[in-house]
């Protein structure tokens, strides 16, 4: 259950790519599923009243350490990224409905873009019995992170950069599209920016693979109260707005309107 | 120490109520704490028909505040009764059904449907800034307020609390109009109309362009309006706008509110309202106040 | 890079103007930096006679904002001309004389006395919330706005900027009324009415009980009103409310303001306005914008 | 001239009495007169938009260190009091019109109450050629600070506490009243809470000594722009509101309405 912990102690926070930090903090979070997120508030910044949703990148259950990958973008994430070991922050953890794989899944693809790569690491760590191929896209070499970990955890690893400074040049959805001509995946699990998910949708439509995507939306409560975080869904011809924070962030790609 | 307050003959365990739209229909929060510790719950607005609401983004952060443009997303009053009331019926706290609409007929229809339901109060939301018709259009001027309140009052067995908009010239005149039309209480303030721009994308942050401003930023406006309304009407007042702590709540009580509502607080701190209640108790202990009713309207000017 | 903007045929070096009441008559700030770097200065309000203003405390801090209740303290228009104009005459920046009053006659009297003085604009302050008569009483509704603007316009050779209050129902209607009465421009927003309570002393913090809310807290309200007014009138708009940075200023320009004013900023950072101007330049460089006029009303909706 | 220095480095901050801190920070402030103050803002606390006026307690001109005595009262001073060596704050320094003594003054009394004692230390340090008797009042022993320094700098030192836990029990204005029966001072210089200054006024009226008092009022700009910080003055029968920040904080006791 999502629980507020007002004084979470940060144990380390280090730069792992341009504007990108790996933050670790102490927190007893049991049973968090991959794709779930923590909802963070910077202690003392009373002008920034809203929390920031950040996906779980990894959990060290033995030492009760949660790892996050945070990109310094606006005021809140910038304030989070300058926090140091010993500082505290105010969190709600864990929240959201993550990637839930049935026992039948033996082989899967994870596909992520940019900061959307972060939750996929916890995903492939978590489902130890599934064989994962990882497809990771970054704008450029300097924004890539945790490639060694992904290499170690994946069956195959494909990395694309928009500018070709690392791995293949181009979009990672194209690589998946090509591979799906021969590869068989029981499911494709994705996280990334809207345009990437849009391209992915076309690929999935073409190859008819089950696919679940994690969405991003601006949030309030993060626990389902306020209905500000919605995405458009379509089922049986009926359009609706569902809550990304509680009904998602992970949705069946065929249900959401991208 | 007595925290009980009385509104229209109904007793609230304490004066802290969850504000409408920031607490859903209680279910999600019920796993965080025991809802029966609340003074009351104002439920999410219901309309005659299902509404899907506005497209996202529906929220933006502003200095010490936030904008929302949910746009009254709800499944309609019939579904509310079927789906939400069984859970709510089991609670032992005071319930405010928040009624919204685009026309006077819609307000009447929804209120009528709520007559045989165990909600303690009807809260008439004539102040939602996030829908094109209705909402603020009814709630801004005394004559329209009088009209809609008069009509709805006729069909409502439950005491009628009228929720006023701050986007107006003379809040006291609006409150007086509601009182004269038969309102049993006033709740205020709903959100101020605001906007926020992403300068890099040169676009408004909200898909709806503008939204309702809430949170600490609006507390001074809310206090001033509560104080003015308290000078003008004799019916009870429920004050809100930016309450984050017990001391914030006491500010409203001193200005003349019999109870308070907390909205945005719930979006930030799931344990916010219990902390506000504890904060009021702490204040009363410090100031050696035994009965919370001593605080109501106790401002020395 | 061009930062020049044009208002009623007068050219401002850049669109950043010191807001009235937050810059005195320029003298105190002139030791901080060269006032000629400013787009303009809106002077402290002047009235027909000397006013001593409200008793202290006149200021209270609120979340990301502040309340003030100065109450138009000034030495009267005659003293203003004798004591302040010699200094102001030497400046090479655009001057806005802020005219306040309790009656239409007073607005006319003050404006008449300013006719042979080298101020570029008259800024008609019909929106001060801190005086009992006049001020907000004139500025809240279209009909009273129309009346006072019409009368003052008759006696004013200088272009007339009407400063509107946010404490109203329909800001666009108010702006249209001012335009129809002959206003040459609109400035907005003046402060929202607010209040703040010291719970330990059980007293309002301001001696005047309520005051005017300004600063970042009100920026969303200000932006929304500027945007609405820009859709409704064809005369230039000067936007303000909570501007602290160049990017804040750009938000207002995108919403349709030709220039902006910074008030509270000066109370916090004596070097605030030069930093705002630099911030606008930085934004323009980043976004490869050569002429600031491209930004005005450039919001994509 | 009052100048903004956005990044003043704190060199130490220590508790010297209950809720009372001695803060030292690096700042080149030349020619500050006693009674002038610095106007402080807590870096990063964007919700607290106003600065806090704090009197100069001492200046170490050789090392460019300013000392302040800060009482943790509300949100802003509490945030200032937890700052540590190495932290920065945003200041305007120095501002206001301080105590200005003519060359003729040979012997003077300083009288302070509570936190109002703080500026008097810089005053008696500054005017090295004047002989000072110091009258200091505190609520209780636990709120007293810098008594050793005052002892060393003063001709005579009188300390009163409201509850008698240190020095004489009672109000320090009474002690001054009694001493004025025999002592001759060229001027009395005061700082303290309103009620104390009110009592002082009666004492001064009785003994007819020149007297200057430092006033407290809620402030905005601190540099004379906004006219929010006023006190009522009376001259030639005409009442006026003058700015505490620029026309004061030090005023002739006969000019201000207390
Ligand atoms: C379920 C979920 C998981 C996420 N996981 C990660 C992650 O692992 N690592 C990471 O770096 N980022 C992640 N994000 C994005 C991250 O939440 C935003 O980048 C961040 O909130 C921006 O805050 P800011 O203070 O930098 O920006 P500001 O512009 O100052 O934020 C203002 C407000 O807008 C919201 N906001 C702005 N941009 C976004 C956005 N892209 N998505 C959601 N809200 C936004 C903020 O939360 C805040 O409420 C995730 C978002 C969601 C919804
Ligand atoms: C000229 C001058 C010199 C001062 N010197 C000292 C000093 O040396 N040491 C010291 O501890 N205090 C001093 N004070 C008082 C100090 O400024 C206030 O205690 C402080 O501003 C309170 O801020 P806060 O954040 O604790 O309270 P809050 O209640 O959070 O403050 C809210 C607002 O009210 C103002 N405010 C509240 N109380 C006062 C007050 N008593 N006087 C002025 N403004 C107030 C704050 O500045 C702020 O703008 C001085 C005041 C003045 C005017
Ligand atoms: C996300 C959100 C949704 C809201 N929905 C409603 C609503 O449905 N009905 C209503 O009367 N008020 C609604 N409000 C207004 C609040 O009930 C309250 O009046 C306002 O937010 C001010 O209080 P606060 O500052 O404590 O949030 C909503 C506010 C928020 C933030
Ligand atoms: C201390 C103070 C005094 C003010 N005095 C005046 C005034 O004399 N005339 C006027 O038109 N507006 C006055 N205002 C309003 C400002 O000019 C401005 O409209 C308002 O503060 C919003 O802008 P801001 O958030 O940048 O301060 C005053 C504001 C403050 C804070
Ligand atoms: S953020 Fe509140 S419902 Fe999702
Ligand atoms: S604080 Fe602005 S004039 Fe004194």
C-alpha cells in the first residue's frame, strides 16, 4: 500500500549521465512491483507544493534501499538532484499499478526511451525467470546510463541513439520492428515519451504482440483521489479518462489512446 | 477538550472536513486512515449525467499553489448512488453531497435524486470554474445565486450549504443572497481562476488553458472572504482555501467559520487532515482553550 | 536584439516597468542602479490632498506572497510636482503618474494638475483595495469604470492607462468598458484583497484588517486576466502580478501584454528589475528571438 | 549604501541563549553605524518572500565578519537559526539610520531589552571614546547573552530579569529611573520592545535627558521604497508616518508616538 514516509534518508546521489542522477535512499517498501513509482516532495521547499512521481529503478530488499534515476528538468527535480547523503525527503511509496506478467510469459522484450529506461531495470531484475531482450533508446551517448547492468540482466541488448553517438543510430522502435520479423516475444513492455509510444503502437499493431506501456502524466495526489492525472482510454467504443496514478501507469497499449 | 461543532443541528466530531474533489468518494483514502476520525467528507461533485471531464494535463504547479481543471469528471448521480453509497453508508461521519450542473434544472434533478440517500448535507457547487456552462456563471452575482438556491431549496430535505466562488466583486452580497433564498449554510471559497504558461513550449500548461487555483497561495483571499461573510450572514460558514496545518484552520475559525474544509492538502499529504486535527488540539492545549466553539468568530479587531 | 516596445506611440527601451507603490518616486532606487535602464517607472499614487495612510503594521507575509495596506500615503499632487518632478525630469525613461482618489472629482483634479508636467502616461488607479472610499469601489464594475474613465479622459492630454482590479467577476467586461470610455491602455492586475491572522494574539496582522495581496502567489490569477483582456480589447495591455524573473515576464508577454510591471519584486530584490530584463534577453537568445514584439500575444492554444 | 549581496557565506552559528543564536558571516560592510541593520533572506525558501531585518551586533572589520544575534521566533528566523557554517544567505547590508552621537557626548547610557540588547553591543564598541553605562533587561536568566562582553565594554553594567533569575529582579527602566536621580548622562540610547520604550518615555520625560530609541516594525523593502514600515511621528503638532527602515530605525524619543 502507498504510504507516506515524511523523513526518508538519502544514502547517496550521484551523476550517472548528463543531468541524470542515481539516487538511493532508505525505505522499507515491500512488495513493490516493477512500474510502480514513488511520489517525492522536497523537504523545506514549501513553494513547490506538488510531489514528483519517479519510477522505482531498483530495490535492494536486504538493505531496504530504493534506487531512482532522476533527470534534473524543472525546479523540483533540480532540487531533488542536489540532495546529498544524509539529507531527507518526503515520500509516498510505492504507488501505481505496475507491469504484471502472467506465469506463462517466458520471453519478453522491454523497450525504453530516455528516462523511461529507468523502470525497466527493476522489471527485468524482478521477473528472474523471464528471458528479456532490452531495447534502449537515448538522445545521445551522454544521456545513456546503466548499460552495463542492462547488459548483465538481458538476453540481448540493443541500444540506439538519435545521433548515433552510441550503438545504432536511429529510433529503437525501428530496431524492435525489424527484430519482430523473426523474434517471438510473449509480451512487449515499454516506457518512454509519448512520440516513442506512438511509434511503438504502429509496430505493435503490425506484429500483433501483447504490449503494456507505462504512461506519464502530471499528477496531484498520486493515490487516486483527485483525477487530474488521466489518460484517454477506449474500450468497447466508449471513451473515458482513467487515472495514470492508480489505474496505471501501466496500461494495455490497445486500451489507451496515444 | 471539546472539538465538536454543530452545523444546522448536526454534530460534527471535529470541525475538519475533507473538501470536495480532493477526496474522491472516500474509498482511496480509507486505506490510509480511519475515515470516521473526520469531521466530515464533502464528496466529489456529481452531475445528472456522466461527464468525462477535460483532457489532460489537468494540473499545474504555481508558487505555493496549484491549478486544476478536472472539469467535473463523474459517472452521474445514478451511478454515484449505486456504486458509492453502499461504501459511504457504513461510515460514521457527516457527508456532504456536492451537487454540480449546467442548468438550474440539472441542479434540481440531482438534488431530488439525493433525497432518499443518507447524505447529511447538500453542498450546492455553483462555483466550479472549470466548466463552460453553469458553475461560476451561477455563483458570481447575487441575483443568479438567489434564483438557483431558491429553486434547489424547495426540493432539498437535507440542509443546503451553498458553495461560493471567490471570483466576484462582493462576496458578502453573494452570501446574503444565498441566505435570503433559504441556504442553511455557506461554504467558501472555491478556487480562483488562474493560468500558467510553459514559456519553452509557448503553450498554456493546462489543456483547458485556465483552471482553478487552490492551496496556500489563496489562503489570504479565503480568510478575507470568510471574515466578510461572517459579518454579513447569520447562517453557519464552512471556510476553506489553503489550509495545511492546525494553525491555518484556527485562522479560519477565528474569522468566523464554524468548520473548515481541506482540499489541496490531501493531494500533498495523505495524512494531512489527521495532522490538522491534531494541530488544532495542540493549539487549544497551548492556549488553554477547552471548547473549540470559543474560537469561532473570536478574532479581536 | 530588439527589446523596444511601443505603447500609444511612445517607445519603451524595454518592456519592464517598475510598478506603482513599489518604487517610491525613484529616488531611493537611483542609488542602486541607473534608472534609465528601465522601460519605465510607475510612480507612487498621488491624490489631491496629502494623506498620511493607514496605521502600521501595513505588511504581512503570506505563502509566496505578501499583503500591504499602505493606504495611499502621499504628500498630495502639489507637493509631488514641487518635490519629486525636478528629480524625475532629469530621467530618460517613460514615466507613469499613478492617480488615485475617493471621488470622480478628485481623479479629475489630480489629472488636471498633471497636465503641464513631463509625465508620459496617466495611470488611473481605480483599483486600490486599501482605502474605504474610491479605489476598488470604482474599479469593480463596468458602469462605474466607464463613468470615471470617460470624465478623466476629457482632461488628460497624456495617454490614459486604466489600472484594473482583479476583485471582480468579469475582467474582460471591465476592460471593454474602459476602452469604450476612451482608455488608451489597460494595466492589470492590482492586488487581490486578502487577510492574515496572528493566531497566538488572535488578531489580524494588518492594522487595517485586510490588505492587498501581491507577489508570486497571484501570478496565475494575473496571467489568466491578462489573457482574457487581450482577447477582448484592442488597446495595449501592461501586465503584472508576481513577476520575479525574465521567464515570468515572458509568460505575460505571450498572454498578450505589450509590457509588464514589477512591484513586489523591488521589495525583495533591489536589483530585481535589471535581472528581469537580463532574463528576458537570455530567454530570447535561447529561443533565437530577435524582436521582443514576436512574443507579444504569441501563446499557442 | 545598502547593497544586496546574494551569496553571503556563514562562518558560524551558535546557540548563546535559549532560542538565541550568534551568527557570523563574511561580508564587506564598511562604514556601518551602530543601530543599522542587515536585511536577510533565506536562500531557497521561496515561499517566505520577505526579508528579515536584524541589527548589527558587531563588525570585525579586519576579517570582514558581521555578527548578528538572532532569536528564533517565526518561520524565517527559525530557518536562519538552523543555517550552518558554509551555508549562504541573501542579504542587503547595511541599511537604516543608526545612532549618531555628536562629538560632545562623553558619557551615555545604553538601555536594551531582550533581543534589543544586540545592537547596543556594536554601539558601545563603535564609540570608543564615550563612557557607557549599560542597562540590560531580560525575561529570565536563560535568555541573557553576551553579558561578559558588555561587562568588559561598559563603565557600569546593570542587568535586570523579570523573574529575578539573574541580576536585579524587575524592569531595567526602573533601575535607570533610580540612577538618573544621581547619574548624569549626555544621552540615553535605547532598543527594546514597545512596552519597554513606553516606560522609558516616562522616565525620560521626568528626567529630561536627550534620548534616542530604535524601533521595530514589519518591513518590506528595507530601503525606503514601499512605506510599509512606518511609525507615527509628531512634530510641531503635525502627525505623520515615517519610515522605520530609512528615516529610522533610530528616532528621537520626543519625535515618535510610542
Ligand atoms: C509514473 C511516472 C514515472 C516517472 N518516472 C520518472 C523517473 O524514473 N525518472 C525521471 O527523471 N522522471 C520520471 N518521471 C517524470 C518526472 O515525474 C517529471 O520529470 C518531473 O515531475 C518534473 O518535475 P520538475 O520539478 O522537474 O518540473 P516542473 O516543471 O517544475 O514541474 C512542475 C509540475 O509539473 C509536473 N511535471 C512536469 N513535467 C512532467 C512530466 N514529464 N511528467 C509528469 N509530471 C510532470 C511535476 O510533477 C510538477 O507537478 C515520471 C513521471 C511519471 C508520471
Ligand atoms: C530594525 C530592526 C532590527 C531588528 N533586530 C533584530 C535582532 O538583532 N535580532 C532579532 O532576533 N530580531 C531583530 N528584529 C526583529 C526581527 O526582525 C523579527 O523577529 C523577525 O523579522 C521575525 O521574523 P520571523 O520569520 O521569525 O517571524 P514571522 O512571523 O514568520 O515573520 C513574518 C513577517 O513578519 C515580520 N515580523 C514578524 N515579527 C516582527 C518583528 N517583531 N519585527 C519586525 N518584523 C517582524 C517578518 O520580518 C516577516 O516579514 C529586528 C527588527 C527590526 C525592525
Ligand atoms: C483537484 C481539485 C478538484 C476539485 N473539485 C471540486 C469539486 O468537484 N467540487 C467543488 O465544490 N470543489 C472542488 N474543488 C475545490 C475545493 O473543494 C476547494 O474549494 C478549493 O480547492 C480550495 O481549498 P484548498 O485550497 O484547501 O484546496 C476542487 C479542488 C481541487 C484542487
Ligand atoms: C507596497 C505596495 C504598494 C502599492 N501601491 C500601489 C499604488 O500606490 N498604486 C497602484 O496602482 N498600485 C499599487 N500597488 C500594486 C502594485 O503596483 C501591483 O499592481 C501589484 O502589487 C501586483 O504586482 P506585483 O505582484 O508585482 O507586486 C502596490 C503594491 C504594493 C506591494
Ligand atoms: S494524481 Fe490524483 S488521481 Fe492520479
Ligand atoms: S520597508 Fe519599505 S519603506 Fe521601509
